[in-house]
C-alpha cells in the first residue's frame, strides 16, 4: 500500500491536553444553547456512565450555564463501567447511583420533564439473551412508564436497518427496519417500547439511530488506527461505514429534543460521508507514515445511515474525517489512553 503525498505532512497537533479532553469534547454550539433556552429542566441522563453519558451531561450543564440557568442536570447510573460519580460531581452535574432494573430505585428517581435514555448492553450478549432482553427491552418499558409525562430522547442504533449498498446513499428514516442478529433486534424492540408508550401516554419521544460516534479514546477510527500502527491487517469485509465526531453526535442528540413527537420520531445521527474501510486504512497509514494492510474482501452491503435529515435540521457536523484521523493518530502516538472497547464493526452476523 502506497502513501498518499497529500497526507504525508503528518498528523495534526492535538487540540487539547489529556486532562482537558472531556471539556474539549463538550463545548455547546450556539444551536444547542438555543434549544436549551426553550427546554424546561431539570434534565435526567439515564445510563450516564458509558461512553457518551458524561459528554451529554456536561454539554447540557455548560449550555445551561451560558444561559444563566441553574436547572439540575442529574446523571443516573450504577457507575460501574467507564465513569465514576466524581467525574460528574466535579463538574457541577449531580449523580445518583441507581440500578434501573430495580423497581424501587427507578421509582425513587426525581421527576423531570426532560429525559435522555442511554442505558443498554451490547457486547457479551450473544451468550446472555436474558440480560439482553432485561436491559434493552424491559428497562425501557419501565422507564417509559415511570417518566410518562417527560420528553424523552432515547438512544438506539443504526443497526436496526438492513444492510444496504454504498451506492444507495444509506438507509433513511423511511427505510423499514430489518435488524440482523439478536442485539439489533433488541434495539428495535427498545424503540418500539418507547414508541408504543409515547403513543399511549401522549409524551413526545425522539429515537437516536446513531452510527459510530468517534473520539480520541474509542470508536471505529481508533480501532482501525490501532491496527495500522501495530502493523496488523484490517478486515475490510464490512467494506463501508459512517462515523461522526463525538461533539457533533452529542450536539445533534440534544437538538433532537425539539424533534421529539408522539408518535415517536426516529432520526439518523452520523456523518455525511459513506467511507470505504480500505480507503480509511490507506489514509490512516499515510498520516502515520506506515504501510498498512487489509484482509478480506468487501461485501456488497453494509450498515449505512443517511443523515441528510438531521444535517438539514441541526446543521452539518463540524469535524471532518481527516481531522478526526489526524487527531486520533497523534493521540495514539503520544500514548493517550483508550477505553479498550473495540466497536466490532467488522461483524456481519449481528452477534456480540
């Protein structure tokens, strides 16, 4: 694999220090602030200790602070995954330890007119169907009943759609869901649970069909860059993908508050490009100044989302794919930490 001369200048300098990375990723846009100005608090973020929860809660907090509002932003989790309570408390975000599978704990949560639902499981569920159903179907049912008056933004996945060709431009919100594998089916069941509850109760719901949010420490581009830097081949069987920088994904998810409706409104959140995995290996190799390699042959189809609607409503993502790649390569080169949670983007059987 040759190195493109247009990329040989090397990676971009990092835009933040390792200590300030979470602050860098959560600067609210003017459009986010405008939405929050029209949205009542307090704000509950359920399942907040995962890869997106802190950034969502912190962007909410910072946006409200810009407005001079003191509404509570409350992060709810068992806090036994990536984040502990101190990560939230130190930034002016209240934290409540709660197991959402516990009816008493769920009932004791404070009422809120605005709820973000991020709880769920993915990896290890191929051998744990009961856990998959409990977390991705039963917990949403209980949460929807508990917060039956709230505006709810519930995170889902682009994998509720069928595989499509790159030439199609990606699945749109009008594409009929056709999940592949038990995990994807559970994501669709989660959507259907919130949608049915919203229709019955009359509360507005938005469903975030997210495809591959990326930041310095995790995401599809980190997975590929790590293999490139380690001189390991990258599987290109899943030949095409979408990605979006974490800041843009969080901002668009907050803006989706005003899209929430009854019946529930799905919205695709991802970048504007359909990206060839083989080309990503080529571009990352050029940035890193190494020779990358691939294995496998591209399938004719992939999980691909068309996010034209969200870009029209919320604005185009700000961070380009080239910028993401340069930042990530430099982050890995200087020994920046990673979450150690590969996306499994290569899988086509839907088993995780």
